[in-house]
C-alpha cells in the first residue's frame, strides 16, 4: 500500500515539473537566436556607410623664371598695357626674372618684390633675354590663356573654357610735377661718361599730367664743332605727342621734327649748351593718353 502511494506521488511530482517546464517562456537570447523552423539564425552583419574617396590634388605648374636685362629705363605696370598703373621704374642694366608673357608676346610678367602682389608687367621691347618660347601665356590677372577642351560626344556642342582678359581703361597720367625750371631728368653727356640715356613716362590731355620736360647738354670731340645727337621716340596709347626743342628758356624755331615712331633722327646742336625737350599730349576728342620712351644718344 505504501509502495503504491509513493509511486503515485512520484509520478505526480514528475508531471507537475513537466507542466511547469512547458509553461515557462524561453530566455530572450534563445528566442532571438533560433527561428521557428529550427534552422540556425545567421548572425546580424554590420553595414558600413559609404565613404567618399578623396580626389588626387590637381597638378600645379611650376615655372622656372627666365633671366633678363633691362636696356632702358621702363615702367613696371600692373597689367600688360600702358594704360595700367605704374608700380615703379626699372633702370637700364637692371636684372629681372620673367615668369610669363601676354598673348602677343609684347609684354613680360616679372617678379617684382616692390609691388604688393610681388609681380608686375614690363614691355618686352626693352628687355634682353633668351628664347621665351617656353614661357606660359598669361592674361592680366596672371591666369594661363591655354584653352581647355572638354570631351564631347559626336554631334554635341563643344563647350570651351576661355579665360577672359580684362580690357584696360585709359586713365589720366599721374602728375610728376616737372617743369622747365625743374625738368624730370637732366643729363650732361661726356666722352668718358654718359653717351646715351632713355626716359619713359606718360602724358594725357585734357585730364592728367599734360607735359614733361627733359634737359640735356651735348658734347663734341673737336672744339668748335657741333655735337651730333640721335633721337628715337617710341609711343603707345590713343593720343599724339608734340615735341618742342627749347634753349635759353624759349622754344627754338626750325630745329626739325621729332614724332612718335622716329628712330635715330639726327640733329646737330651746339656743344656745351643746355637744351630741353618739351613733350606734351596733343588735344583731341576725349581723353588723349600717350605712353612713350625717349632715347637720346650723343654720337662721338
């Protein structure tokens, strides 16, 4: 009897344990790891966000400065034209470093530490240098004038990117406060000293500095003989230049004529006598501007 009772009690306990186990929920880790079909759940993968790939830096062109020598006194300007403002002067014999040229090849871009931007432009006519074919062609802002072509499909329009060179605006010449009593330069020629000089300046009318004065005294090798001088005048701008020869405080009549474009114009003058050239901008419609370089040589 007791055996039967204990046996039934044991079966009852087992049954209660089975019921309790069946009613208990699975641990969260097991429920999420095993799908209802019994197959193993693949481990979740971490998806990486797309990252941007940095582009390689654009190549930078390196220009090796080309050495040059100035042959006459010239202006350093802010752009490749006489209408741009002057940044300073270079004298004959000054050494320069050329870093570019304009599209026509008539102007060189040079290193010029005296300017705030560290560079400027000079006319190529008065610079001695080697072959400039390798120099980059630049606009007034120093940007390459090279035309960049964009690949296109057949039949499509061909876009281009062409840097635009700003068109300079003519402005009045800056006042230099010279006069007949106080000429801009005064040169005394001599056999062992100065035999030639060049002077570069600008004049304008009716606004701006309208006139310049240049004084010189020639010499002659033989006493009593006249001095032979050769005059050259190179001009640029939209105006004309009028030139007078003065002596003793008054203009001379019948001395000849010196005009823009004149090269090695001969003139015999009294040796040892001071003379002055009076250069002024001719009047005309609107602003008349002339940039010029005067060269005078005392022939032996």
